[in-house]
């Protein structure tokens, strides 16, 4: 079964904007998948639906066979989301930020502490784990968002423009970490409007524009066409 199967997904906002006009796409387990599109294309709406922040108005989306529309809490256990905006408390310690987020999933404290160490190490944040998060650089804060999302050990990790607004060096360093997570077995989907980012990282790609998928292919094939 696909890691993600989106079928004729539609979203019309109350003001009448048709943000998704019947989007279908499929992501295989283990894939590293890019959703590329300009501002206003519908990327955030799609991610909002996958993470239960936005209600779809038609169609379905299944994560490893579980519908995010009809089996919401089961689907949420399979998905990790890294939103664009930093949304942790800067006065807390990275270790506590991770452990507390695991509490939300009912993960026992001892397991949470082990995982926090594992993922903070994997994202090269362990030496900052017990200082207030505000002491970290911009790139580190973004990596902390990823470590936190990994605490529930999601089968599908979704990153919404993970490198938006960071400079090229930090971007490249983040690419390495995100690739590492994929290499360790997690299916990864990211949205981006940098083709270079998709090109460097992803095996498969969908391009969304005005609420429709206009291309869905392997990165290799797409680059052959350009
Ligand atoms: P992207 O993430 O690709 O920039 P969005 O999903 O944010 O695209 O937006 C798709 C379209 O839906 C845009 O026209 C946007 O203005 C509109 N839109 C997004 N959120 C809302 C909302 N809460 N209410 C009304 N329209 C919205
Ligand atoms: P992004 O950069 O992620 O695409 P946007 O700037 O499109 O984000 O949207 C920021 C926020 O404003 C989102 O919560 C989105 O749902 C909301 N939004 C976007 N467009 C509209 C709109 N036309 N009407 C109401 N809310 C909107």
C-alpha cells in the first residue's frame, strides 16, 4: 500500500476560493517526494488537510491505508509534521521540548527520553539539548522542529518548506539531515518552491499550480524535460 494516496482531493474555502480542485497523487513507502509549486498553488492547503488542520470538501487522502478524513486520530499517529513557522517555546530546553511532545502521543517518559537523545544527536543538537532553545542559531531551531516531529517515530514525515528564508549554507546542511532521516527508513514529503531543493533531494515530484497537479513524475524524468 502507498505511504500516501490522495484521491480527487478538493478544498473550497468559505470565501469561495477553490484551493484544491481534485488533486490526486501517490507516494510510495521509502520515497523522498517533493511537492513543488508557486505561492498560492495549494501546497499549504494540502498539508493542512494531511495534518488535520484543514477540512477537505471532497475526495480522500490515505496514509498507509488510513484515511486522514475518516480515521483522523489513527492517521495522525502515522504522520509527523514540520510546520514552516517555529512554534516551540524559546525559553524551554530542546530536550524538554522533545520529551513533552512525546507525552502528547502517550509515549512513556523513559522511552521519550531515549528518543529525545537519539533524535537530538541525529540532528546534531545534543550539545544544546539542555540550554534554552533561544540560544540556538536559526538552522538549529529548524532542526529542532524536525527532531520534535520524529519523537512519535512517524512513518511519514511531512516538511512544509523546511528551508524557507534560511541562507544557502544552512539550507544545504539541512538537506543532509533530512536525507539522513529518509535513509533511515522514513518516507519524506516536502513542499518547496526551490526547484534546486527538490532536485538535490527528491526522487519523485509533483508540481501543483492553481489547485491542480500539473506534473507528477520522477525527478530524473523531469530534469530530462527541462
Ligand atoms: P501555497 O501553500 O501553495 O502558497 P495555499 O494552500 O496557502 O497555497 O493557498 C491556496 C489558495 O487558497 C490561495 O489562493 C490562498 O489565497 C487560498 N487560501 C489559503 N488559505 C485560505 C483561507 N484560510 N481562506 C481562504 N482562502 C485561503
Ligand atoms: P504560505 O506561505 O504557507 O503559502 P500564506 O501566506 O498563503 O502561507 O498563508 C498564511 C495564512 O493565511 C494561512 O493560514 C492561510 O490559510 C491563510 N490565508 C492565505 N490566503 C488566505 C485568504 N485568501 N483568505 C484567508 N486566509 C488566507
